[in-house]
C-alpha cells in the first residue's frame, strides 16, 4: 500500500515539476495570509480549538511540547530582512506567523506513512485517516513545518470534563492516543458546503464557506478558497502577487512584490501563501 | 402587562425607552438571515419547530458577554446544544469577527466549575440551599417588611447597560439606595474624563482607518481596550494600502505595541512631558500655530522644551524630533493615551497633554469624530472605573453598608491589598453575589445566587464603542440553548423578583424577564420599529441580533486647557516601575477559568498556564537571571515571586507582570495558578479623577535564586536565518502596492 502511495506521489511530483504544478484535482484549497495585517491576537487559534475538538493537554504535558494547537501563532523577535539584530530595543515590534498545516501538494509527510494514513484527497487536501493511523510518527518527523501533533495520551479523558464535552463538534471525531492529527483546512466545513452545492446541483461558490480561523480573524488577514477557481478571492490574490504552484522559487516580474511560501525551496508545494510583513523603517 | 393604567411617559420609563425626545429613524430589518448551513429562516431557538433539525447546525444571533465591548455573535446550535460562536456579520461593532475570549465563550458556558444551586452561609460554610430559602433570606434582609435602611444598601457591578440596567435602577430606587458602584479593573475612565472636558464627548469615535499615522501612548487598542475586535478590524483597514504608520510609546510591549513600525520604550509617568516636548517641537520648530491657545497653555508648552523632555524621559532629542517630524509629515494622525499614561498620579494631565496634540495637529473632526448621543439614557452604557472601587472601599471602611450585592465583577481578586477589602467586607452583615462561579468575591459572601450563563439568558446591551456617527445598536442577547442547570436563574429574572418582593407595582405583572423584554419591545417607539407590527419587530430584532437606533447628532468641541505634569521622581529604595499589564486572554482575571485560554500562548511571551515577569536583557544581566529563573518583585505593599521572561520589549527600569492569574478561588483551572500583580499595587491615585493609578507602583526586584523553566510555546525565538517571516519596508510596499490597490 505504501509503495503504491509512494509511486503515485512520485508520479504527481514529476508531473508537477514538468507542468508548473499538478492541477488534476477537483479543487485545490489554499490560503493567503497577509502578515502586514496579522496582529498576532490568537483568535484564529482558539477558533480552531472550538471547531476541531482540539484537546487541552495541561501544564505538564504542554511543557513537554505536547500542545495540540493545529494553528499556532509563532512570534519571532529577530528580523533578518531589516538588518542588524543588535538593537537595544524591539523597535519594530514582533514578527507574528500563523502556522497551520500548509497542505503541501508534494507533502513530505505522505510517502513515508507505512499505512497510507496520510494521503492526498481529490480536493488537493493533505488528509489524515485517524482509524488507519498506527502512530509510527514518521509523518511528523518528515514535516518541515512541525505541524503534526501526536496523541501521546488519551487527552480526551481530561480535556473535556462534563459538561465541557457538550461543546464537542459532532461533525468530526475526538482523537484517542496513538494517532497523529493536524489542521485539515476544516474539512467538515468544506464537506457541508460541497454537499449543499451538490444537493442544489450547482458548483461551489467562493465565499459561501470558509475555515474557522479565516472566519474569525479580526483583521481579515487570512483568506481561504479554491485555487482551481480562477475567480476565487484566494486565486486572485495568488495571481495578484504572482505566486505560483509548481516551483521552488517564485519568479516575479517585479522582484519587490510581496508573496512567498514558507520553505518552498524544499519543493513541498505548500498551498499557503504568505504576504510579507511590512515595517516602516 | 395589564391591570393598571400608567401614563405613557412613565410607561416608557418602566420599559427603558425613557429619554430626552429623540429623533428616531426607521430601521432596516432583514426578512431572513443568511445562515451558513441549512439556510433556514430562523428566529430563535424559542420557536421549537426550528429548534432541532437533526444533523444540521443553525445559527442564532446573540451578544458576546466575555468583555464589555458587546460584540454581536452567531451561535451554532445543533441538537439543542450551542457548539461554536462566530461574529455576527451585521454587527456594527465587530463585523462578523470575534477575539479569542469571544471564541472561548462556550467554555464559560459549559465550564465544569459552574455553581448550580444557591448557597447560603451557615456558620463558617457556604451550603447549598433551595431558591425558596435563598429568596426568603433576601426578603428578610432587604424585602418590603425588612427593617433595612435603603441608604445602607449598595450594588457593586461591572459595566452594564440595556434593560438589565433599567431594572436594576428601578430596584435600587425602590430600596432607596443611591449606591451603585460600577467597577472595571481594565477601563478608560481617565481618557473619558479628558475627552469630555477637551472635546465635549467622553467616547468619540477613533478613526485610525482614516489616519496616516497612529501615535499611541500605551493605548492597547488591539488587546485590552474598550472594544478589541472593533479596533482590530479597523486596524486591518489602517494597514491596507496606503498603509498608515504606527508608533507606540509604552513601558512594556502590548499586543498593539508588537505591531508598531516604531516601538519606543518609556519610563511610566513621563509620557506627559514627552507629549509636551513634542508639542513644543511642533510649535517652535515645525510651524504649528499655537496662537489660538490660551496664554497659560502656551506658557506650559514653552516650559517643556525638547531638551528638558529628553532629560526627563531618557528619550533622545533626535528621537523626539523624529516623532514630531512624522506627526508633521503624516497627516491626519491620531494620538491616543492608554493605561500606562492614564494610570499615574497626574494621569489626567498627561492624557490631556496627549489629547492636546490632536488639537494642535488638527485631528479633531478628521480622525476623531463625534459619537453622537444615545437617546435613551436609561439604557446607555454605565462604563466601569476603578474610582468606584476606591470609593466603595472607603465607604466600607466607614461601615456605611449593611447589605452589598456583587455582580459581574470580582473585586476581591482584583483589588489591591492596601484597600483591605476582605477585612472590611467581613464587617458587612449581608453580602450577596450573583455569579456563575465561586470566585473570590462569592467565597466571602453570605448568599450566592447562581446565574444562567450569557448563552442561556436574555438581555439587551448598548455598547459605547462601535457604531457610526449616526446610528448605534441596542444588541440583543438571547438564549442559544436551554439552561444546563435547573437551579440557575437569569440576572433579569432575579432583579425582577427583587422588585416584586419590594412590591413595586409596575413590575408585578411580569411573569419573568422575558415577558418584561417582550413588553419593552412592544412599547418600542414607532420611529424605531418602522411601523412593523409587534411580532414582526420582535422576530426581526432577534434575527438581526440588534435594533438600530438613530443617534442625536453630536458635535465635537475643542477646549484645550493647560495641564501641568509633575516631574518624575526617582525612588531610590524602590527603583523599578511595576507594569501590571492587561492581556486579551486572561483579561482582568475573569477568563483564568477557561482551559483554552490558559493553554493559549500569551501573544508576547508565549507562556501558558502560569505567570511571568518581563524584564529587559540589561536588567536581567545585572540581576544574573535568565528565562525561567525566579525573581522577587517587591513593593511597599507586598511581594510576589515569579519566573522571568527576558526580552527587549521592556524599558530597563520596568518590570511587567501581566494581570489575570493568581486566583485563590475560581475553579480548577484558575485556582492556585500564577501570581496577581494587582495585589501589591501602592496607594497611588490619579489626582483629578480619583482613579487607581495602575502604573504608579514602584518596586524593587531581586534574584530569588531559584532556577526554573518557563512553560511556553516554541523553542526558538529567532528565525535562525530561515525565511519564515519575511519583512519588506513600507517603501517597497508603497512602490508595489501603492496608494491604490494596484499591484505592479
Ligand atoms: S483551517 Fe481549520 S483546521 Fe486548519 S488551522 Fe484553520 S481552523 Fe484549524
Ligand atoms: S486571528 Fe488573524 S490577526 Fe489574529 S493571529 Fe490569527 S491571523 Fe493573526
Ligand atoms: S471583544 Fe471579544 S470578548 Fe469582547 S465582546 Fe467582542 S468578542 Fe466578546
């Protein structure tokens, strides 16, 4: 199983390089995150906890790096692009980076899974099949973004003492120990939108659905949508900033234009585009 | 309501619509709400046929009560349970967005440490009793036939508004009490007072989305402000092309400061001098006209020359000149003062100096707009201040009360030790707390009445930030599900029964608070209902989550006045300044019982589950401490021990210990976790307003010789050369994204 998985991925990967990204998916859900707008408030992260049944692991386990924050706001103090890092004060504030699964099209986590628990869906999503996962943790070892979270314990036993459990979202499961989990681009929300569209015999409409994080972001820093739909807001943004799939280095007409993918040189083909932070110096 | 006739005027007063003869316009009432799933036309979960559609989530409108901003929410309800909260896109306050505290509202509601039965003190212990017994006890103490002297009854609450406020006023009137204290540890009382005096509007609209430069003296707009989401959405606009610049001047970095283009540390208490130094530079070097100002004001401006300002603040003259230059070149600007500036002995004067900058720069009317006047004063927001805590404490010291009610605030946790609140409360014969939790205040009370959660209760709210210059919303809070515990009651219901127990005739006809609200809506002035029938208006309001109210037109004035700021004095035995900073998250401590928020990394330090103290690397080096080491922070009022987090976003003379943790009660998630910096505040009050000077405490810090590790997210504070957060300069941004939205 893993061999065919691997071969499939390899074929897609080859094809992607030759043809500027692989586009044989029905949808390719993607994001645009504007770091000029992100204020680092963490609302998106808590929205994700609420939407996706993320467990609270508690002080001791958090100290051992077991926090289950599918979406974490990284905060860096250095600013390599603005030169010297030896100032006395943090004069340009902080650098915030909302980091969730980058939904790589050439996901490094996928081919290493011995049981194909993580695989690519026809929607271009990097999915995780919980009841297939055997907990080898190869995928998380292989994720350059460190965005996979392992259930070392049955966190649910302590995370939702009654009646907190009544808040759990019935549209997705609660995970037990031994399985890997991570951001799904709120697949259950996509599912509802797709089902509705199907029932109404029409195409998905951009804007009729979004992820929990994008929904709540007070500054609208996060945009979510289908990169296969040329008219979607997110496609327009990728186009506007000349960021393309199928490359390890963006070549832009105007070199100064914002827009990049984190670690794209690794050829993971992430579907999340970041727009550079801006500071007046 | 039936039985007796009341005059229309009085009737309107009973119903909260008493006012000053408003000009009212019609409202735009949607016929349906667009719902994310199912697309049902839904009014309220109260209509049973729409209540449960198996497998389908339905969204109902309500109002967030996690802070006093009162954002509009949609609650996703499935199989009778509320699962998720989202912003109501129609809200004028938050435009469909929520902050992390709002998102966590469901964990307040479903919190495992809620109290589910009334509790009465018998001997030393609080024991669970029935409502009958609880109400009988209340009746004995404050009922009609009790011997209570109304003057000796006090109500102590957090910010409130809407019909709950109308009912509470009616109750206090019926008792004969004139003592309603409204307290918020996080407030903007000083700025309000200055604005009222200088601009003729206590809460003008700040429009930084229209500003080319935002200069903030410690105003944490995006974090601990009067409307975090409202200001954050505006900030998103402000940062869009043609992107405004943001300068933040504060003792320790706030969430807002973390987003600044230029972050400038300052010694708390010197901001007023800095503001005058800037004005001096603008007038004397940059051609700003001061001739319209009084001689006294001009005299003051002359006194604070840049050299003097530089000496007092420790900020170089070049830097002061740079900021003045920015104010000149980037117009219109908006200059705001926040807690670090307000919370000083002369915070009022310092805030006035900051506001004077707006007058001189011509910002008034451009980036500061009139907020208009809300035509129904009975329902208007009663915004909290800390002065009310201080006057309450001093009244307690004089043994002025026999009965005190607490609700919506937890003063026993947030009051400084020096106020001796707990000791003085012990002398109050009967203390009642209306609360969802056994917090520190409930724990010292004699009677605790368990409240419904805000997601189970009815209410109306009027926010005092948000809205336009023409309209504002009365937002509606409706239950998003059936109450979890039979023996909990709504706030309005409790006040209504208190009113009935006093035998107040106008209210005896209402079965419950819901019936009262329905009647209040039936009596809505026609100018608001737009002629809609009673039922249609009620249902439409519930769907929309708000009623739009036309404001009386207001106008800003400009009455600049002289406000001398005192010289900052060093205190050799307590050489450091304490910054008890507030955070979007724990807030004033009310959210310490929410597991999601305890485990949410702090925006600045990324610490979870515990307290920390922020100090500058140079301070840390002198003390010989590094991240995680324990230090002792000692004021004249006491000491706390806390782990240290070292970063360059703190003034070297400042130690910042965020408030919100250090609970002695308040459930499993909050109790015994972290420290409470508010406890060691010194007895410093703001001269003019009588507010607690939150940033006026001097401390000394020492190495507590205890090595430890901070529990926080992320191993690396640096990108180690990887392109994680790429930064471009504003110049590049302007070249590529320009003034318009064109990308070339
Ligand atoms: S897309 Fe959904 S699952 Fe992914 S980070 Fe956002 S809220 Fe979480
Ligand atoms: S909600 Fe938006 S602004 Fe806040 S941290 Fe997330 S992406 Fe950034
Ligand atoms: S700012 Fe946050 S907590 Fe306050 S009302 Fe809005 S969503 Fe709720």
